[in-house]
C-alpha cells in the first residue's frame, strides 16, 4: 500500500513541479519524447519527495498516537514506526542521501539517472510481491482489481 502511495505521490509531485500550460499541438515523435521526459524522476526529485514523505509521515504518526482509543498493540506498532522515521530524519544528510541513492539505483533499472514510468511500475510490482508474500491468498486476491 505504501508503494502505491509512493508512485501516486511521485506522479503528483512530477506534475506539480512542471509549469501548467496548454498542451502544444501534436508534432509526433518529438512531442511523445517530451511527454516521456516529463514523466521521469531525477534523483533530486526522488530525494525531495522522500524527505517530504518522511516529514508528513512523522506528523501523521504523531496525530495517530494522540488518539485515546488505541490498543497496546496498535500503540506499540505506531511508536515503532515513529521511532524509525524520527531516526531516519535525524541521520546526517550524507547518510540519508546515501540511503536514498541506493534505493534510487534499485528502482532505476537501466541506470540512466532517471526513473521512468516503466521502472516505477516494475518497482511497484516487485515491492507488492515482497510485501504480499506472507498474506493468505484471499487477502492478496481481494486487493486485485476486478
């Protein structure tokens, strides 16, 4: 589920980062190439998105932990998640960037320095398979679109 949000947020970030303007007239291959370039994500965009995501997640977890009706198991899990994001945000910038770069390089399958939509989709499927590996078949099948 987190990777669905990651892909959606990266797409939204990419769209919001580009200036809004009317679409140019269709000029064939050049227009298709330009559209594909707009859908790619550089390391800097990825890093900025991850930093923003960590900040948002810390805020969300703080709000969730403030709820009075949490079970001890829920509270413990939320505290573990918050501790992880707090630790990650406290890392020195070089260490954080090194971790971001490692993950970026895993996603960037052709190692051209940009993540394209096909690489994002492939990464999403890889992560989905990894995180769904322990789920019973009914739960995994329920997530499949009909």
